[in-house]
C-alpha cells in the first residue's frame, strides 16, 4: 500500500531523531512491501527563521492532507526571548489545535533491559505498563484571556483554565475505551478540591464511568498522583487528565522508563483524521548536532503512527519488538547507558533497529 507521511523535523535534535525514524520506516517499507511517500515541512524556530511564522500555512496543509504527521521537536535558546513576538512552541500548539488532536497518548512501558536505567528501584519499576492520556487542545494552553496586562500600575498576567463538557467527555471516553483493551482500570487525575474546571472534569468523568461498569475507575488529586507515580507506578493502567497536569506528569513518568528519550506519543482526533506523532522530549539544543540523542522515542512514535493512523498493527509490533531486541542485545545511547557503560550514537542506534527489521529472526 501507498501512504503519505508528513515529516516535520523541527529544531535541535529534531532532524536527527526524525532521520533515525525515517531509516526505520524505510526498513518497514522494504520488508512489508509498502510505499511511504514523505513530505517534509517546517515548524518551530527553523520556520520562524525562514518565513517569520512558527507554523507556515503550507506545513499545516501538508499535515492535513497526509495520512499522518511525524514531528521531531521545536524550540531552542535562539528563539526563547520572552519578548519575542512569535515563539516556536506556538507553532506546535497551533498545529495540535488545527489538526484537532485532542487526545495525547503517552505510554510508559518499562522494558526488562532498561530496569537499571531508571533512577527508581528495580522492584518499583519492574512490569510498569501505563498509558497517560493527556487532553491536548484545551485548558490553560488555549484558554482566553491570556496575556500580560497592567493592574494598578504594576505588571500582571493571566492564563485561563476553561473546559467545556464536550471537551472532557471525548477524551475521557477514549480513556475508557482504551482501558477495555488493557487492564480495565482508569485513573482520572484532577484538582477538584480547588479548581472549578476540575470539579466539572470529575462530574463528567463519573457520568462516563457509569457507562463502563466493566472498567474500574478512581479519581486522584494531581499532587497525590505525582507521589504515587514514584512509589507505586505499577498500580496504574490508564491515567486521563487535563492538558497541563498531563504535561507535567508525563515528564515525571518518563523517569520510570529511564529516560525521556524512550517515550513516544500519539495525538489523535476524530477517527479518520490524520494523527500527529512525536517523542515527548524537547529539542535538547545542548546536545543537538552531535549524533548522541536517543532516537528510540521517535522510532516508537512511528510504531504508534503505523498502528493508529495507518492501521498497520503487524508493522507496529515489528518495530516495538526490534527496539526491545536491540536493547536486550545491549545497545545503549548515552541517556540510557549506565556509568562507565559504552554507548552508540543516534545514527547507529537507528541503524541497529533497521537491521533487525531487515533480517527478522
Ligand atoms: C510537550 C512539550 C510541549 C507542551 C511544549 C514544547 C509546548 O512540553 O509536548 O510535552 O507543553 O505541550
Ligand atoms: Mg512537556
């Protein structure tokens, strides 16, 4: 089959990790007889430099007319002046909103080979297999009013956390649906003891939970959840939460898996529309251009893309198994290597995964 994939390398290590993922996609194409047509677009800082805009119209059009989009990362010190009129991150947010990808799936799976890479004790992280579903197009990231103002002659600023029930319902429903294919447990995370938006979140979540009597459901306050992720991560199955809470908790949860460099994500909207796939990590400007970034988060995002947007389950599993195999064989990038352990670069790691795919056991 022929599929069209928008590639958005972005800034910092983005081009390197997307390059690695592309190498892996080529290996999939060769093995399974598919044709992937790549269409490259600019987003973030590189787009600002070239066009003045963080998300050129052309890039958005490219994504909307493709089967899926794979993004590296955006941002960097060059564009981070708080007074700058346009910032790279705005491109990413605009893209998420324009593509209507309201649910961001961030699985955290601890592979046996990487148990030692986590700063947490092995007995805590062994067997962890959880899925954070982060609401992605609402809440503080998009609420208006937002901005700086003057109150009584001094500087002030405001952000707005607003949720409509329809926004809550669609993402929480997805959490319950996905839980049915897993261990049938949904943990909804909020701050209902303080925030009105969280009280609505909880109300709507209970209405939906009533439709899924076969799925266990609990509510946890976000501060407590931050604690439980460290002291009993294996208890979680599906966690669903609003945008900002999900942003913070998913970085925290990445440490369970050993490194941000291991965590993929899928951002999905209404079925039939293209999804957006990206590693959860940022552009890491401090290590950009050195061939030391871990490409596995992007490679695993590619697996999610094949599964959710292209319907290629077998191919997705092939990538996930190949990643598990190279890790079991001892391949490590710097971020997941133990002190003193030797490690390989971005290109070499991608190459190893591609090789396993080209010569399956
Ligand atoms: C993420 C990132 C983004 C976010 C930034 C780069 C805007 O942290 O995808 O988690 O906050 O959503
Ligand atoms: Mg984040």
